C-alpha cells in the first residue's frame, strides 16, 4: 500500500487558518442569531427547510437529510421546538407509520422575524469582509470541497454538517 504524503507546513497553516476562522464565524453568527432572534442555528436550519418545503412539511427522515443531521439528533431537537410551538408533528398522510414535521404558525412567524437580522449578520461578518473576487473564490473552494467530500461519503451516509 503506498504511503500517503503528509501535509506541508504551509498546507497545515492554510488548514488551521480555514478551520479556526470557520469556527469563529460560526460561533459569532450563532451568538448573533440567538441574541437577535432567540433562535439557535439548529432552529433556524429546521425552520428554513420547512419554509422551503411543499406545504411547509417534511417527513422527519427527509428533514434529517435536508439539514444534514442524524435522525436521533433531529428527534431531540424537534422535541424542544415542538414544546416551543415552532413545529408540529402530524401523522403522515402517505405513511401512517411515520410523522410529518410541519411548520407551525409561531415557527413561520419566528423564521420570518429572524431572516433579516440573520442575513444582516451574514453580510456584516462574511460578505463585507471579502472582495467580489474573494467571494467568488470562496464559493469555488467550497464547491470543490463539497464535491471532494461527496465522492468519499458512503452512499448510505447522510451529510452531517450543521446548517447555519
């Protein structure tokens, strides 16, 4: 078996810069979202997926794939959101063994109220920090990484990244 080449010092510096900056950005966006709207990034991801879904509803297994979470994590989070009346669980119209997750009126209102402050924070903390050329390069880099990772993911595995 051929030996795999280790990253160079410069490659590791780039890696650390990328990881540390990404984590700082996610932390700051999460704090702003929570402070401005009372929603967590997980709440926002669920509400976004439901707001984009046909009739504001998805099977829980479909929702897990859309937001890239494991079903057990999603189930616990949905329980918290249901107690806050942001979502409803209803028996699926197509399969009585499963549940549909439905965007509740309070969830739609919370999502609508959170969208502008969240997008302002994205602009301030991410977009405004980059030139148009850097923004285009960041998009290209993210797409290349996504493609690279998708080729290595087992076909039965769902994405595990948080939406934010």
